[in-house]
C-alpha cells in the first residue's frame, strides 16, 4: 500500500463523483508507480560534498556554477528537527572545503559565548550536536566571530519569522586557536562560514 504522506490529490466533479474518484485513483496510482522519476535525486553526504567541491567556481566572466546548495533534509528546522546537526559540517571539514557557508545551525550556548567574546574575537567553541545522537557529535573548532545580531529575523513566505540572537562564525584553519594569529589571510582562503 502507498504511504499517505507521499502526496495528496483531490478532484472535484460535482456532476459525477464516481468519475472523480476513479480518475483520482488512477492519477494517484500513476504517481506512485512513477515516484522514482518524480522525486528529486538524493545522494549520500560524501558524494554531495565531493560534487560541490569538484564544481567549477563562478568567475567574473560568468563561467562556472554557483552558488550550490546542499540541503540537510533530515535536519530541517521547518519540519520540526533540531537544526543542530553537525554531519554536513563535519564532512565539509573532513574534505577541507573552502568558500562554503552553512546555515542555520541552532546552538544558543555557542551564540552566547560569541556575544560574550564580541565581534573579531578568536576562540575555541564546541559547536552543534548538543541535542542528542541524531544531531551528530559536537565539533571542537577554532572560530573567529565575524558578526553578531540580536533578534535576527528571516523572511518566510509573506511574513517575517523571528530567529533569536545570531552569530556569524568563521571556522579557522586547523592549528589556529584562542588568541593565536592565523597565517595572514588564511581564513579568507581556508575558513568555513
């Protein structure tokens, strides 16, 4: 039997409800039989990161591709997930990815530490993965606090949703630590936002 969460279809034919029910069933069965063709392709995380890292970067001449987006569909805050998963970030760090951004990552304790340290501060933080095993392990990383915003919001449909306080953190290259000066410009080339 087809799961009820796949999709919904309703036909309204007041003159012939039996015809509407028959056509709706036929269309539903067709959609279920063709579900693999209808749904977008899903790839594993390592393959997705490698595909993005292997894509040609955008240039001033308009060549290349970008921006590229990887969606962590399992950690979608809009669907009720915690949004503190570290799986994507850990894979990006493992691949030594550059020029990428990750957003959002819900971690109010790290945001509080960033506000306490202030913009421009460099420090070690334990990032994400705090709400349970489905979130992955917290990641111990050296960061630079690039920006802070109290009462951040984001557009959602026709409205604006409150997100609370937010911190923009840049993960510094391996070896950088609290108070240590990373090689000049290294975070521009190697950091993750």
